[in-house]
């Protein structure tokens, strides 16, 4: 079922790309990978030279990815509080996605910084008529990009019902497309899902990555969005590639949803925290575009 926010044409992640997909993950992943996986190679730079954006910085390439890269967005979360010139703490149209049967409302108290980490915390405290409050950040109007590698280093919680994610959607409010670099479901702690949603309708190309208990430590999740492909990485290792891609500028979202109503949610299992070490975006020199009105979305070395 599509999830339409009140007063907006924008749609977001659908429940079918979550737990329903996990139920048939082996068949779906094999079919999609067989039909769409292609050899890995960096997209060629545009023949028309494009000046580097003023907020770009020369940086070491992201781990596991070949080619030359500029770092165009980097938040290490080392300050005393969230940088509001980069992030908002609700969607532009509201503070939950009710058509997902989500049980949380996002509140500013669900977002905190400490120890060089961004912490998004879900609690069993009602907010705006929903039984849980939680935290999220999104960059619409602060930063968007067209093509590039988006990545997050994070530790996910494993409390019943939690649904942490790192994803991107178009800055113009349309949907689809959508790129889900990572979605995690606590009912299967050794799996994360990677998805591209494409028009028409909602064509979902997704893959389940099986590994360790992802809640047991920090991992790096990334999506390399190139013209004609999206490649997904976990800890610098290519896990899935889709031979199609969106073309609209997109913005970043990291959120901790609570799907439900969750069974087993008790004072022992909540609060639950999604801990984020950093969020970065890289681009190939001369390819794609990025917008940072603040003009310094990459920290200036001291």
C-alpha cells in the first residue's frame, strides 16, 4: 500500500520493502541479482568539465570504491548539538509515516549528540497520539545531490519493532524514486536490506545482506549512485548492484522508526538508540551536482 503523507504527493518507503520482503528474501534476491547485477566499474566522468562545488574537499576515496572522489558532505557529529544548518528533525510534511503503521512520532528530544556520535533514541513515551517518540534527521533544503556515494557508519538497535534506516528521496517532493542504502529490522538481526524504488508506480529492486548480528557493533553502509546504476556496499564490500538508477537530485534521511505495534516492547528493551558516527557523501570530479546553501558542508581543516 502506498504511503501518502497528508497534504503531499510525496510517498516514502513501503512496508512491502521491509518485513514482507524479508519473508521471501532468498527467492527475490536471487532473481533480482541474476537479472540486474552487472560488472562493477566507476562511471566515467562527464566530458564537459564542471567546476568543483565550493563545499567540495579533496579526500581519501571511500573504502572499497575505485576512482577519484571529492567529499561534498561530511558531518562527523563532533559538536555539542545538532547542526541545524544541515539537518531538520521531522519530515517537511510531518513527524511520522502513518501509512506504514509506524508507532512513533519524531521529536527533537529524540536527537542528541555525545562522544562524537549522533544518537537517535526511541522511547515508550507517547507523542502526538502515538505510543512511541523517536528521532530522525533529514537534509532537505540544507543539502541535496545528484549522483554520488552516500555512506553512514552506524550501530543499529535490536529492540522489538525498531526500523532504523539510511535513505534518500527527491528534493522536489516527487516519489518514486528512492534509494535505501540500509534498512534494518530487529526481527532478523543478521540481515539488512538494500533497495532502489523506481517509477513507474513503485518498481522495487532489493537485496538482503546476511552477515553478523548487525546490532553488535558499528558497520559502514553505503550506496554508490551513478548514471545507470546503484551499487550497495557493507563495510567496503560490494553486495548488490542494480543496472538502473534515478536522475533527480535527492536529500539524505536517517531515522529510527518503530513498526508495530511491536510485541515484546518493555522497559527492558526501550529506550532503543541508533548511534551514528558519521554521514558522508562523495562525488566523482566533474560528474553530478550537489547543493549546499551554507557553502561549507565539509568541515574546513583547522
